[in-house]
C-alpha cells in the first residue's frame, strides 16, 4: 500500500518521493491514492487564492497564478494527454492512426491551437472566481482524479501496452473501485456542505464530461489510454471550474 502511494505521487505529480520498484504488487492500489494528489492541489489552490485576493494583487495575475498551479504540481502530465488527444482527434483518421498519433512525440498545429484555447478559457474563468468559490473549486481537483481513476480501472483499454493498461491490469478492481466510490461519497458530502448549488452544478458538469469521455474512448480509440484519461482530467477540471463560477 505504501509503495502504491509512492508510485501514484511519483507518476502523477512532481512532489518528491523515495524511489521504489514498480513491481506488479506495488501497482495494485495506485488509483486508490490518485485523488489524494487532487486534495493537495485543491488545498494549495484554496490557500493561494485566498492569499492573492486578500492582498489586492491584480485580477490578471491572480488568474494566471491559479491557472498554472496544477500544471506546476503535476509537471503537466495530464496536459500532455490533452495535447496528444487534440492532435489525434483532429486527424480524422481511423483508430490505429489516432493511436499512432498519440504515441508520436511531435506536436501538431491543432494541439497548439486547442492548448491555447484551454488556457484562455482557464484564465478567463479564474478571473471571475471569487473567494467564496474557492472551496468548491478545490474539491473539483480530487473529484476529477477520482473519475479519471474510475475510467482507467473500468473502461476497456485501447491497447495492451502503456500506463493505462498497466494500472488497469494490475489493479485489484473490486477493491480499487470501492475505494474510488468512497472518495466520490466524501467529495459529494464536501460539496453539499459547501453549498447544494455548487454540488449540483459540479456534479452535472463532471458527469457530462465523463459521458463524453466514455463515448470518445469507445468510438474513436476502441478503449481508454493514459493520454485519454489525462485529457478527461483536464477537461473535467475546466468544466468544474466553469460550473463553480457560473453558479
């Protein structure tokens, strides 16, 4: 369990961790700890946002700092999935061609365009976020990772290699799903305590993105990959941020 925790943080964050061997028994419960990284990001987002807004720093600087905090903590691993997925979907090729594009280390024009669109939207939404929105937004970072973990464990994998297949194949699925469901219940309870409006809006946004994620995985790629799970996480975070600000 400790090794699974260390592997989760080593893989999905830039938080320093001791080195452990990535053996099959160490991979079984990685997804159980994935949402914990979101808890840390959410905590930093909450306190950083309160500090910046309390000290009268410009709205643009506030929005810029809040937009990049998750990228700095994760090292951009999930944004990498968003970029690869944007390129693959823009190709209009078949499943094999799209999977090959996602594996290609080069970046295409459509990836650059959609990454710019993503951060412009993120910057705009954060510029409208107030102190009262911060608790609900913070919970969203754990919620998005919980749902991403569920997709990795439950969805059919698109190929027999890669991180998604490794985690899905090594996972003790019933126990991991049970742990992720507990995470969902705790996150839902937290949002209800913060406000029923926030809870309803964020749940609707997250479920809508999750359904789209499932359909995209199934129709365009034949299953889940690590890049697709990362893309979902980024889009889900943006949708939750939008829901919190709008409500």
